[in-house]
């Protein structure tokens, strides 16, 4: 007997992610999944964003790492509520991990929840975590050819943040090349060029993100 | 190696589909469709499947993987072309004003049960 299924293989993950998104919506928490390679500067970008947003938005972070709690300690040091997930070898976060991590938070005290995914450009692409936005972080030192080499993660992202832009003069990184690839893969996703350490480009990225959060809460206010 | 988690989910899903169809027996064949741009490797899926299916009803199942293509839509000549890899230009008119769609699917298409 032949059973015709024609269903997504990660259906269970997707269902759980949809339930999480619903829960986040009901609690008015805007959720952003941050993906990128190890060392791309995801945690440093979060630190710089929080410095800009902390007065207007109540943030929290879920840190996903294979081992250790170095990133979570960095968030604690700047006073941001944080839950560390150790995947014990797994190369990505999935919706079930987020569901259990979220229980550690009081969602009524959070406006913006960042999920910092495990550093990986391949495996994180297929797993919906219930987020509203996915942001891909790419550092100039990784090279401008990454969208061609790892299309899935770029294709599904709502914005690209190019970090360490202050190093670009010393590297062979052409922002126009990655912009052209993004235009093919994700034509509606904006690109920000920043130096999280020096502050260059951060206001534009932070303003864009607060506008997305405000847009979402306004829309819910109407409904 | 996210193929391991994908195959774990696949095996659970097959067991659920078979239970729901109310049939019993071993699985003879599975057909999957994997997009060329999905970042999922067909050989790794097969490897993970051999590893994880051994004590299940899927133990001796054949696994057939169709690799689905992405579509290149050209804004200049308005053509739509199926493509295997990312392109920078329209394969018809060489315009670089193109958008790439799809190729990210990860589907369980069908299950053959030996009754």
C-alpha cells in the first residue's frame, strides 16, 4: 500500500514553532532569530543593539551554544535577562528547545526576545523557532561569497547585518557583491553595514528593528 | 550534521502517517523531495537513515530522494527557468535582474508499506 503524504519533514518542528509564535503574539513579545557563523559577531551586535534600545524596549535573550555559558555571562553583565541552551553537540536550535527555554522567562516583562542561534550557516536554516524575524549576521572577514555558498540561510532571512565593516579596507570584501546576491535571494530584506564595536551603522540597524517591533505592536493594538 | 535531526523527525513522521492510515507492516520504500538550495545533503540523509532506522519498521526500507530545483525568474525577459545552482544571470537573456525562488523544500512524498 502506498501512502501519499506530501508533507514537510519538519512538520512537527513547524507546528511547535507556530504554537510558540502564537504564544509570543498573545504576550506581545517580538522575537528575532539571529543566525550566522561562529565569530561573525552575533553577541557583540546584540550588546551594541541593547546599548541603543535598552531605554525604550525591554529585551531578553536565549543563547544557543554547543557548550558553555560565555555569551550568557556577557548578557548578564549588561543586565539583560538571559537563558542559556546548551545543545550538547547539536548544530542548531529547534522549536522544542525554545519552548522549554521560554518557560524560564516572565513574558509579560519582555518586549523583544532575541534567540542567538548556534554559530552555523547550514543547519540553522531549516528550523523555525517561532520567531517573527530572522536576521543573518555576516562579518567582512568571512568573505563576500557566502550567500552563493550557503543560499538557504540567506534566502530565508529578513535582514542581513554585515559586521566588522571597519575591517573592510583590509579585506577582500565587496559589499556590492553580497548585495547583488541578496537581491536575488531575498529582494525585500534590507542590508545594514555596521561596526558593533565602533558604533558605525548601528543607529540605522537599531532604528529599523525598533520600527519592526513598533509596527507589530501597533498592528496587534488594532486587532 | 542537521540531517540527523531531520531524519529523526522523518522517522517519527512516517510512523505517525502509517499509524493514521491504519496499516501494519514494514516500510518498503520512502520517497522524499529535497530542494537543491535547502542545505540538506542527500548522502547525509541516507547515512543518518541507516544509522537511525535500524530498530524501527523502516529498517530495510529503500529511500528514494528527488532533488527539486529552484526557479529563476527574470524581470527583463520575464522567463522562468528551473535551475540547479544559484546563478547571477538569467540563463535566457543574461540579465542580472533576476529573483531566485524555491529549492528549499524538504518533503516526505510517499510511503510504501509491505502488508
